[in-house]
C-alpha cells in the first residue's frame, strides 16, 4: 500500500518489519502508535521515486519543489534540509533552473546569499506534484468518515506540539 499505484498487489498492507507483536503487551501505547504510523508512512513513501519520475523529476528534485512552496529559500538552507554540502545543491538547482522551474535571486539583506524561488512553471508543476502526494492510500481513503476525522484531529494535535 503506497497511495501511488492502483495495482492489485498494492491493496494489501505489509506487516511491520520492525515489530513482532504490537498487541497490548510488550511496548507501551506511544511506541505502538509511533511504530505503526512510521510503518504506514514508510510504506506509503516507498514509491516516491516512481511518483517523482511521473513529473520527470528525481526524488531530490521533487523534494526541493515541495520545500520551495513555502516561499524563497536560501541555497544554504536547502543544503541543510537535504543534509548535503552546498556544492551538491548547485548542480541540483542548475538542473531545475535549466527546466525553467526555479530561479536564483540575490537576497535583499545580503547579496552574497542566493535565494531560490519557484517560477510560474515550477509553481504549476509543484501544484500537480502536491496533489499526487496528497492522495491518500486506498486503505486510508476507504476508512469511515468518523475514523478519518479522529485521525485528522489526532495528527493536528501531534503537529501543534512540534
């Protein structure tokens, strides 16, 4: 189950590989919940490279477009987000810039700092990418509205504490 494919084999959720028993014994409730949530996300994102390829992007390029939706971003900040050296970001940005998806601009506060911004084409592609990323996996989409509302509310509370 990954949310990106409609193939019949994608309908069955694999059991978590990291735990042998998530029943009421053993781990505490918080560990059980986190383990299951992590496994769900890991399973869902397993096909992220295939999703990025639908847009002729590498997974890292898709991640960059996702990050740029928040507004202009310094190349050094992007390197930090990607956990890589700034020199690696240069080549990545060069390829996105060549496709007309991003452009570099000097920071208004410090002209030495290069900021990345989405172009109109980049914003459009990002919108389509985000729509695909937002599509829930079939087993989540099939849940009753009451369960979905509870899950949404729980996740909102969890994210507010971040």
